């Protein structure tokens, strides 16, 4: 939906993911969308370089989230909220609804 504006489907997926879950790491985001982690890492670094995102280390994992000092943060979040409302409910629940608790060990998918 925002692919034309954001110049790529992966950036769109990253921004929606971080908007709905507030933070995440590259492998987690790539796993959610069944993509290759390298492509997601590349786009996360571009967004961080453009100061849209910030990252921090938690152990050996780099977590990304929106930069609170980004001058267009409110506008970007409003745009993402509006665009998210147009995504079909089934897709929104599959990709953008955070799990509330971990899966029980041994439980089938």
C-alpha cells in the first residue's frame, strides 16, 4: 500500500511491524514475513541512517524502534495508522498483532 511512497515492500513491512509492536530485531521481523534477514537488515540500516529509527543492543541482539526525535514522527505514525486500517483484517491479525504469551513447549503449530 505504501510501497510506492516508501520505495519498497520490505520498508513498508518494517514500519508496520515496528508501529504495531514498538520494537523488534531483524531476524524476528524477517521470520514474521518469511523473508531473508539480510534484506531486512539492509533496510533497517537505511532507516536508521535516515534517523527514522534508532537501535540499541540488548545482549548481542540489536533492537530497532522509532526515533522519538525524528521531526516527522507524529505524521509518520498517523500515516501508518491510516494505512493499517486499509489492510485486510486477516492479514493484519497474521502479521501485525503481537503474541500475548509464548507458545507452550511441544505444542504443534
